[in-house]
């Protein structure tokens, strides 16, 4: 069985944040959120990291993070391009960005040939999640169905004080397998926690302990093939209804495969608090949290002195 690798989606330019937030330091010595994610992943057992980036940020990204990580891990790159479409499809004139998180995962299909965990570049997940997902991927293979896994978080631990966030709201069975996950793109802190689907004209309340996805998934190679197979159907709908902004989300692929009986997804849980820089105003909170975790001994002051 091949060792799991870590795929990091880092192609987003952070439109709400107002800059390339993946390259904005949060640690005492210029460390990025990605540094802490990779540090946690490495001590959990991951030895290879695949960065999914846009070609336009290649040089900046390698200078800011990739070359440094290459000293301690096997580093590979995959490039998410909006032009990466099936034969017979073309990019609409009004389209300025790639096609979402499932499309980002598909970009890695040429460099990933076994089990992999996939995460967002700008989210802090906590060390326990990496250990749990690595151990699961290292001990489970596809059988009659695809064997996938996700780490779920309590919604109350994942919101921003500075604006709405997007989260995959999860439903699960009694034995903690995912029933479905629905992407809610505008969840606000409240109180109460709530989301809107009509730009604030109406709101739906969510319990504090709702399990949500932060895009920390574990898949076998089968997922990349299935995402590619379902991409044309997504495009047909998106090009007709929302050609400028339609997104092919990871949770939508997962939900389809569950509904078709092709996959099951074990839901692991993390009680850790999420930290991320969705908005520029979030950064001081993240900096303070990382500083405290460093003082507590969870991280060395300089992560990569090897």
C-alpha cells in the first residue's frame, strides 16, 4: 500500500482578504499558516506534499514556502488552470477564476497515484487531525465501495468575527459515516449561528455543535477519477446557470458518490478550534493563537531548523 501524501489547495487569491493570503506570515519568524499545517502533517507521518497553485504565482510561492519545505519533504506541484476543461468545452469570456475545490483536486491527478489527504492552504486544523487522517488512510483501502474519510469540526469553533464563512454542513449516520454534506457559503457568527442563501433576506439558524467540513478530506486515487468523470455534468449546469462564478465543490462530488452507493466516508472529529485568515481583520487573532501555542510548546519557535 502506498503511503498517503498531503495535497494543499493554494490556488485561491483570497478575494475577500484583499491579497495573496497564503503568503502572509503569522509566525514569529515569518512562518505561514501552511508552515504549521505541514509541520503537523510531517510529524503525523506524511512525507510528500503536493501544492496546487495557479501558474501566475509559481515563482512567488516557491520563494515564500515551496523551496523551504523542499528541504524537509518531497515537494511536488500541480497547476490549477481555468482552461483545464474536458474536450468540447471552453472558458466563458466572463470567467476570471478556476472552477472550485474539486477542480483543484483534479489538477493533482498527474502527480498523485495513491491515498491522499487534501486541505486548504489558509486554514489551521490542529495536529490531532493530521494524525487521525494519516492513520486512517494508511490502514484502509477501497473494497466493495471507496473508503474515504473527513475530519469534522464543531461549527462554533470555525466561524469568523469579521464576516461570513463558507462551510460544508454535514449529516451523518449513527455509526459516524457521512450521509451528505451541503455547502453553505454565507454562515455568520451571530448569535445565533445562521446562514443565508438569498443575500440576507432570510436566515436559517444552525446549532453550535453542527458538524462541518473545513475541506480536510482523505481519499484514495479513485476520487480523482470520479471527480473528472462528473465534471462535464457540472459544467453543463454551471455554463447554463452561472458561467462566471459556478464552482465544482469537493463536497458535491462526495455527496454524489455517497448517493450512488460508490463511496462511504468515515467522519472523524476534532475538538480543536479552527484558525484562518478569511478576512484581513482575522490575522491578529491567528498571530496571537500561534504565539500562544508556541509558548505552550506545541511548536518550536523556528519550525524548520534541520
